[in-house]
C-alpha cells in the first residue's frame, strides 16, 4: 500500500531512550495481540442465538432436546470464545514459559461447569451474553482506531503530471520526483508537498493542521499533500519526495501511536494473567469453603464457584485504559497534535515544568517591523517610498521584513543604491545623500532620539536609523515577534501551576524583553545549543516531569532529554523524529488543548478502574449472600464493561 511505503522511512528511525526518575520513552512499536473475528463468527453467533430461542420454547416439554439445542448454541455462539480461552492460554503460556491464562478461559470454564451440573440454559445464556458483549466491545474499541485510521484513506495516490509538451498525464504519486510540475484542479486533492508556481486558490488544510478555515494561496506559497484545493486551478512544483511529505510523517506517527500503550494500560495488560490465575486458584478454595465452612451442598458450592468465576473476571478492568487512550489520541490527531504513543499523552498531565526554545517556537522565526517613525510627519510618505525602494535591492533578512511592511503604502521607483560594507545602504536623490544604517554610524544624534533608540533596544528590538546628509530623520525597529498562540499557551500552563522557561541564544536584554511580553516565569539567555539539554536535566532534578518544546536541530538533544519532547510541525526532520509529540502548524494553543485532554484521560481511566473493581466486589458479595445467579452475574458484569468502553469513547468529543 502507498501509505505503508510513505511511512517506511520514518519507521526506520524508531528508537528508545530512557530517562531518570523512572520516565521512559519507548519509540519502538509494541506488538499487541488483537483479535479480528471477521464475519463468520458473527453469523455463527446468530445461528446459536436462534437455537437458543427455539430451545426456550421446547424446554418445558422436551427437556433433552432443549438441552441439546442449548449445547449447540454454546458451540456455535462461543466457539471463538473457547478457542481464545484454551488456545491463546496455551500459546501464550508456551511463549512465556509460564501459565498465562486470559479472561476467555474463565468464561469457558464457567460455561463448561454449568453444563456439567445440568444448567445448559444458563451456560448458553452465559456464552451468548459474553460473546455478544465481546463483539460490541471490539466494535466500540475499534471506533477510536477507525477514527485514527481514516487518515490513511486521505493519503493521495495519483497526480496530474505536467509533461514537457505541456499536456498532463495521471501518474502514481510515488513516481513524482523533486522538481516535477503537477496540475491541481479545483476541488482536487493536492498530491504532494510543493510550491505554487502559477495560479491562486484557497486550500483546506484541515488534514494537516486541524484548521477548518481554508487558507488563501498564491505563487510562491507552500502547499501540502492530502490537502484539498478550492475553486482555483494551480500548478505546483514538487519540493519533497512522497515519503518525506508532512502527511507521510503524520501517517507514521498515527500508526505508531496505536501500538504504544499508556503506562496504566500496560500495567493492566501485564496484571490481567496474574489476576486470572488468582481467580483460578481461589475457585477450589471457595467451593471447599462453601462445603465445609458455610454448610452449602455440593451443587450449591459448585454453582457459587461458577458465579464467582464470572463475577471476578476482569473484563471491565482490561477495557479501562486502551479505548480511552486511543480516543484521546484520535481527538488530538484530528486537531493537528500527534502523539507517538499513549504513554506520552497520559504523562502530559503530570507536567511540572515546560521549557520553550524562543526562535520559531515562541516567535515567528523571522523579524518584523514593529516601529517606523519619521520625525517630520510631512516627509513620511516620501521617506517610506525611499526606504522601500532602497531596501528592495538588498537581500538582507531585515530588508525583506521592511519591504514586506511597506509594500502596501509605497510605489516602485528606480534608484541607484550602494551597499556600503559595515555601514548600510546609501542612495542619492535630488542631490541629497540618504542612508539606512545601524545607530553607531551616525554621530551628533540628539538625546531624544538616542533615548528612544535605547528604549526600543531595551524591548529586545533591533533599531536602524534613516539619515539624510548624516542627520537622523527617522528610525525603524524590528523584532522576531512573539506569536499570539504562544502567549496563550504560556498563560494556560502558568494557570495550571506548570513552571514556564524560555531558552534562547539571544543576549539577556533581548531574551528578557521577549520573556516579559510572553509572561514566562524564567528566561535563560546566551545559551549555546549544547547547553539546552543540561538545562532540561537540571529542571528535571528540581521540578520533576519536564517538557521541552523546540523546532530545530539544536533542540534535538534537549527534546530527547525531556520527559516529553514536543516538536513544532514546521521544524526540522531531526526535531520531529526524536520528539514524542508533534504540533502541526506551529500552534502552541493546540499543546494547551492536549494538556486538557491528558487530564481528562487520566480522570476517565481512574473512573473506569474504580467502577470496574466496585462492580466485581459487589457481584462477589451478592454471590456469597446467595443473591446472584449466573444470568445476573453475566448481565451486570458485561454491562459494566460496556459502560467503561463508552466512558472512554467520550474523549472523542470536543470538550474543554
């Protein structure tokens, strides 16, 4: 399948890294044992159900025939239950070289025991209810997996390749190479990541970033495979191999998340065989206690033992964590937050401190003009046009920001501009020499201008002077501006008593200015790339569970060191590969949402565990009081399991 090929590269990068204090990141695929019964057992189940109904009508008049039909109902409706009970127990025990029983074995023994004492009707009812509930549980648990796996169906398979003569040809996406051109018709799926070289449109990018509003796109803008083109027709130049696209990474993360269970789910899975073994050991003791201590008859003691088998079965406990975890992962995947496993989602709620890289994570990563002051207002239009036409001839990053800022208010005019090394830009207009330079180039600057420049610099801004014949006539301030989503995320984590830290290589003055704007608890400035992981290690020792958010290659060691590493989706492949969570569209508000879902997940799982064990205790007590029979025990027991499953599925719903 195409999606499997797309994911292959990233599967090669799966790895493990273990952290101190018991926090372990496992990025390998855990192979969990699943049952997919297909259609035949369901058909046979209904045959068994029909036999059971017929037997009920014959029971009073033709007991032997009715019991025979009840027996056939057990065989038809429950052969897969018995197969998993005895077969899986045998295979798992051989593999583990120790006795590894399962829940199905308990139910099989209960049904066989009921028939041994002549309770064929109850044996059939036991199997019908258990098998029916089992199918419903599989459907409910599979709903979360289907929600996630639906993403696979969105993977593009074909593209309209533009040939040398200008005609188009339908080709598999896997055959496209970097530099190829493809046509994307209105309403069609963008086949792969690329750059628009002609046309204008609006694109629905919800499959990538979870945003419902289409984005306007024109020449030079990036587009992503799997997104949906709007009303315009565009030509796209391929910029990534099909195995390297953003959506291919999403597929790999989605596949990985389904096999990596949360810590609670893993503990329950490991505890299940031990629990079943304890129940099997207690069974003969309970029968003997009924005979010799409680004074029950042999038939009563054996019957109560069978009810105990059913009541003590940990079906609901086994379903407490996995469906809920998959539901949470599915919900967040649709919103553009991708977890590499349930363990990382569950652990996010335990976060005590979180550190953020500044550039590209808390800020846009590119400078923007924040202040443009011309001291003589009457000259402002002329100065704006002059600066625009001087800067558009420079390729400096600050020049790009200035041109972008002025593009809507200035007209293009031809100027002869000289780029003086160490000074800046110079141009002569109407006999006057104009300069755009750093403040140190100018002398004799007034105190008012100097104070304004110092004030802007204290806010972390880079200041450039505009001069005419060596006299400063205006200034421009630029800054890598904090994004609004980052500000919201910082405020949210602080409200949750999670300590926030900004780590930056910038000077202390600049770092603290940005930190004040964002409202972080702590700013660590002048940090070398190799020092980031050391800071995370120190915070782990001070606070406990620590997260790290970054987007660059230099963030990778810190992402690995953190208990939960979060990479920004627009970041480097290295950062995305080693992180535990990927936030698409660089929207940190989505990380706040993930933290809320994590808290809900842990709450739901705890509710499920307490409820499931309370039901077990209640049924066991009622059994010893003689108030529970096999039918009652099965209905309440399997009903509790379905309640637990449905409670977990609530995490598919959007709720703050």
